[in-house]
C-alpha cells in the first residue's frame, strides 16, 4: 500500500514560523492558545486528527485539553498516566514518536472507546517542553498510512518547544484569574456570614458560590446532629430530587463521616469505584466522579461537612482545598452562632413563659382559692386538653382576669 508523505516548501515553512511568533507574542487566553496550536499543527501535518494532552496540576496524569474535532464531552475526561499508551511513552521519554502505519497494533498503544480516532493508521506524537521538562504531548493521526519526514518532525518539535512557554504562561494567568474569582467568592461568603440573614439563606448562598467557584456538579452542606451520630443535607444547589432525598450519613461508617471524625479533608478521585462510598449507584446516575469533603470546624469542633462533586475526574489542588477549608470554617461559625442565638431565644422564651404562668397561677389561686400546685395542674391540664401551650393558656387566664376586672370597675362606677 503506497505511503503518503508530508513535505513543506520554504515559503510555507516561513509562514508557519511567523504564525508561531504570533502565538508566542499574543495575549490570547489559555483555551485560545490551545486552539491556535491545534490549527497550526493541523495545517502543517495535514492531519485527520490532532490532540493536545497536558499534565494536571499534580503532574501525575496527562489530560486531554484540546482537539481538532469536537470532543466537548471528552476534553478533561480522557486521562493517561505517565508511560501509559503511546502518548504516555512520549511524555515519559521526552522525545517524538512517529509510526507510519498500523499504529493501533503497537504494543504500547492504549485505546479509548470514546475516541474513534484510535482506529487511524499513522501516528505522530511530540512532547510539549517547558524549561527542559515535558508539560504535555501533541498527537497527530492520519486515517491512511503516512510517512513523517525528519524535517517535518523537527519543525513540529520546534513548535512544541516554542508553545510550551506560552501554554504555561496562559495556564498561570488562568490560575491567577481563578484565584481572584475564588477570593471574590470568599468575600461574598464572608459578607453573608456577618450579615443578619437566617442560617438557611447563608448555607444556600455558600453552596451556590462554592459550586460556581470550583465549577462543581453538586455542592452540599451536611450538618451533624446534636448527638454527633449522623450528617444530614441542609443545603444544596443540586436540582436532583434523588440527591436531595439521600438518607442521612452515619459518621462512624461512612467515607464522608471521616472528614468529621478526624477533622481533615477526604478526597476521592472516583466515587463510582470507591467501595467505601455508600451511594455508588446514585453517583453513577447523577454523573458524579471526584469528591472533596471538607470538615466545618469551629473551636476545634466539627459541626458538619461541605461536599463537592465534579462531573469529570479532578485532582483537587492544595489551593482549592485551602480555599474551601476557609469557606467551611466560616460556615461553621455561622452554624454555631445561629445555634447559640436559637438557644438564647429559647431560654428567653422559657423565662417569659414561666413569668406568665406564675402570674396566671396567682390569678387562679385568688379566684378559686387553690393551692399553687393545684393552680399549676389546672393550667397544665387545660394545655393538654386543648393542645395549646401553657403560655397560651396562661395568657387567656390573664386576659379573662383583666376583662372581669374591667367589668367590675365599670359596674362600681
């Protein structure tokens, strides 16, 4: 079978080099940089498929970040470990790899069902290099067998080295902008907690802001019951009834409970595969993958958990964990303050009720010549018979006494 062969004229090569200069000196954002890289590599290689893989923040996995054809669902989802597949091999060895035909038969090849391009014949992969280290890989694929001349491989390798710095700078810029957005979100949360809003409003605002801040599928706040045994959902921005109706979580026998029990974050890369996660079926149904559970701590006491779920696999960075821990701790302050106010209000109401009941007892004792215990039993029995509070009964007695007193004064005058 004849092999197609790529070649470049000096004029085209100069045009491409100018294009690379434009990319490296532009101020386009991270996604824009990747899109330009894909377009340029496609133009040079005349490839049927072009992929750009980049290392995640922890430099553990290569993640699909851009492609020639539309792969909106797969971008960010398809991942490879260093050394895994042809792409992982290139990242590990930091050198190009060209296969002119039957690429899918190579023993290093790894197939993805979601990527039909895996059936293409020819394959060329080039490491994206920044400061001497691989930060990603560019893949070119062809449906038919192709030969890759050394001049073309050298040119594409040079491009991969040149755009490495641009990609890193664009990623740094995006990360800085994301930090700024996270800071703004944290300010919103802080303002809500120091406001006079009710706890439900505060918690609902926290889940909305946090979900937006971390681009999560579901964010929820679960609070610990007074006995410290169970966690129940108190706020979530999820529209799923199944998730909202999820049973309470036992602290001692659950993965999320560990965040409360040991007062430290719990991270799960894929809850659908984690045996300790009790709701794997629900996670699969709702499209949940990675999870971060952050304990809500105030005065060295955990009062609940903020849970974050992502649709796609996500490695939570140290910065994300730190930001969410700050939010969780402020939320814990709001919960504790609200509970303190509720207890103070209950104590105040109990004192007011006691005063009213004491006055009503005195009225009954005078009107019916009753002992203090008998007057109290009369109020208590009436409360039980009418299903009204003792305060309501006592207020009725006082009102009747005032009416009778008023009638008596009117008659006397």
